[in-house]
């Protein structure tokens, strides 16, 4: 029997939490022979709702679950965690940009970063989902300076998955044929999905699509605005697809990346591609199951470079807005 992986999840009684927990508990993340312990973290007013979620988890009798802790205490919640999924925070409403949440959500991540540093396991890795996730991740990372910067991630996998789905539908192929899709920059309306390096069945996706107007006037804005479109349609922000992307992200770190492919996640920039060091910026990475590296040497045309620069500038502006928290 393998020893359990302890996963701490904030906002566990929220929408995303409800779609996420049961998949982790059933083995849908780390695999069917990997036990998991769940540390579920909520704010005090949501503890009753969390109790109900725990009752449902109990009622699933998941054989892989070794322990469930439900708490509003951050020290208890992050104790011995190997993975921390920071979901808990306020989602935006129609008409808002994700960056508008910085004033409400930013400070949550100071306290959480400190509690992670104090309590988590030596090998802790942290995925920030709560928006604006890049800058919240920057805040948490800077509140836990003894934890290496390569352990901090902000979720842009939902954008990658959205972009792949758009390309697959346009070309008329199963989504599994679309690979090497890099999301660059901020998880915001400035993010840049790079179709010029993506592939469909091994061929450059922009060539396969062969419709520059569609790329610029449809594909890119659709991916950039997909979160807002879902809020408009559902009256609430994406939840099941966000939970799915969180599973995909952690799995992409836990298992090695397929030969020749890459995935997208916000990581602490080491200066690759001229992106300012220390920003949490989405870029293409490859994992060997233990560590990860930025995919080097991708060619970026002038259009791509301008789009990436704009998103990086937005990240720098967000960093300036929260400089008192860093
Ligand atoms: P939700 O309101 O349904 O749930 C959020 C939960 O977090 C609530 O139960 C709330 O009590 C809890 N919470 C609030 N502050 C907390 C704190 N300090 N500590 C612990 N728990 C806390 O929201 P949701 O739909 O689950 O979305 C959560 C976040 O994820 C939002 O910020 C949303 O914008 C973001 N999100 C990000 C992505 C992405 O791709 N990065 C995708 C979808 C949603
Ligand atoms: C998304 O991309 O669906 C989330 O970030 C939620 C949002 O506010 O758009």
C-alpha cells in the first residue's frame, strides 16, 4: 500500500469544490492505487455546508480515502499537505473583469501562503485557482519565501482546454488530436492562446485551420472571453470545467508529459522568452513527474510577441496594485 498523498483544498464547499473533491477521492487524479487524505478548508460561515459535503464523501465509501479533515483553521488545514489547491475566494459576476477581484481576494492569499509555509509537507506544491489566479499565486508565493518558487502554479489549463476544443471543432477532429497548445500570460482577457505552435495531428494548427480571420476575430477572442460567456449563460462562473482543469493541471505535474507535447500553467518566470523574472506567467512547460521545465526555443511571430507582451504588462500592473502584499 502506497502512503497517502495529502491534498488540502480551500473553498471545499463551493461550486468548484463540489466537482473536484469526488474525483480526487475516487482516484481520478493520482490513479486507482494511490490513497489520498483530504484536508478540506472553508471559512466559518460555510462550515455547515462543508459538513454536508463530508457526509456525502463518507457515503461514497471511497476505498482510497484514508482521512478527511474539515476545518476553518488554516494551520490544521495545510498541515502535512503535499498538494494545496487554493480555490476558496469570491468569483466574479457579470460585467466584472477577474482583476476587479484583487481587492477582495488578494489578501486571502497572504494568510494562506504563510500557513502553507508553516505547516505543509516538505514537498508541498500549490495550485492557485481563485481569481485573479496569477497575481493571487504571486501573493501566496511571496508570503512563503522558504518554499522554492518552482512549486507554485496558477491555473490556465482551462484556457488550454477551451482553445483545444475550439480548434478541434473548427477542423472537425476529436479534441485528442490537438496538442502543443500554449496559453501565454495572464488568466484574463489578455491571455494569448498560441495557435501558431499548436498542432493538429502533428501538423501546425494554424496551417490546418488556414483561416487567419477566424484565428484573429473568432478563436482568440472566444478563448479570452469564454469565462465571461459562461457567467452570462449560467449566471455563475465555470465550475465543473474548472474542477476538471484543476485535475488536469495536477495530473500534468504528477505524471510525465507525453513525448513531444507540452501543457500550460502559470509558473514563476525565470526570464525565459523575455518575460520578467518572478512574475507568475502562463507558458508552455514539460514535466518529468517530479519537476518541470519551460519549453524553450519556440518561435513567436510578431503578432504573438505583441499579444504576449500585452498580457505580461497586465501582470506587471496587477503586481503594482498589490505591492503592499508582497
Ligand atoms: P464559490 O463561491 O462557489 O465557492 C467559493 C468557496 O470559497 C465558498 O464556499 C467560500 O465559502 C469559500 N471561501 C471564500 N473565502 C475563503 C477563504 N478565505 N478560505 C477558504 N475558503 C474560502 O466559487 P467557485 O465557483 O468555486 O470559484 C472559486 C474561485 O475560482 C473564484 O475566484 C473563481 O473566479 C475561480 N475560478 C478560477 C478559474 C481558473 O481557470 N483559474 C476557473 C473558474 C473559477
Ligand atoms: C473562467 O475562466 O471560467 C474563470 O476564471 C471564471 C471567470 O471569472 O471567468
